């Protein structure tokens, strides 16, 4: 017998952020944030090397919206609660509802970095996943050399379970790179046994 997938709320708030599913029309803000942050993203994010047009970004937003509604991938857009300004993107990816487990990914608009927004967002998303979705295991993957990305799970009590040696290609495809795997378990989730 298949378990029913949980209802997935489409938005929630943290102290300074309004976090919601991608909506048609978000493409312009996302594209501008990506353009402003491209230099910082290139060493770490594969898709930054294939930077799209504003129209392609909007199409990606619409696809992400549809994937969210189908509970296949839960991309989330982050906005300053007081100004409404887009500050970055995160989400719950590589979803396995049967465990259930997910991976949190994230990037911040460079113009808003250094303010703790992404740490706040990931803390909020962790709580959202555990409390609202009943997720048992969350993971965060990042390059060992990406100290800013690594600082977030370390601040939030995620455990470094492994450093996978040469398990992926660098973002330019010219060399192998390692991957840190951080994980956090929901101690309140029901066991299957």
C-alpha cells in the first residue's frame, strides 16, 4: 500500500524572510540576481556556466512551479519580508518520499550576501521539512573548498557524514572534485518499524 504524499504548504516565513514556491513572473528577479552573482557562483554551481536569457530563466521558473505542485522538486524563492526584494533561492531536491529524505540546495544574490539570510532560510527550510512534511533525513552537499556553503550546515547542527572523493566533475568539467555530505535526522519522525 502506497503512503499518501503530505500536503505541501506553498509558503512560510522566518524572522526576515518570506519563502515560497516559484511563481510565474519571478524570472526577471531571478535572472537579475543570477547576473549579479555569476562571478561568485561559477566555481561552485554547474548551471552558472550555462547562463540563460531572461526568457529561459522565466521558463525555468514556470517549470519549477509545476514541479513543486507535483511534489517532484520543491524549489523555493526567498524574499525580504519587509521590502519584497528577491534575495536568493533554495529548496528541497532529490526527493525520496518513501524514506522520506531530501537534499537542501541554495544560492544567495551576492548583493545580499553576508547578512545571514541563507543561514536563516536553511534553518527555516529544515524546520519546514521536518515539521510540515514529516521528512526523516535532510542532506546538504557542497564542495569542501566552498567555505561559505559549508558554514551553513555546520552552524545549524548538521553532521559531516562523509567527504566523497572525486565523485563529480568541477563546474567547468576539467577536473574531478570532492563532495561534502552533511546530514541531519528528524528525531521526532516515526520509524518504519
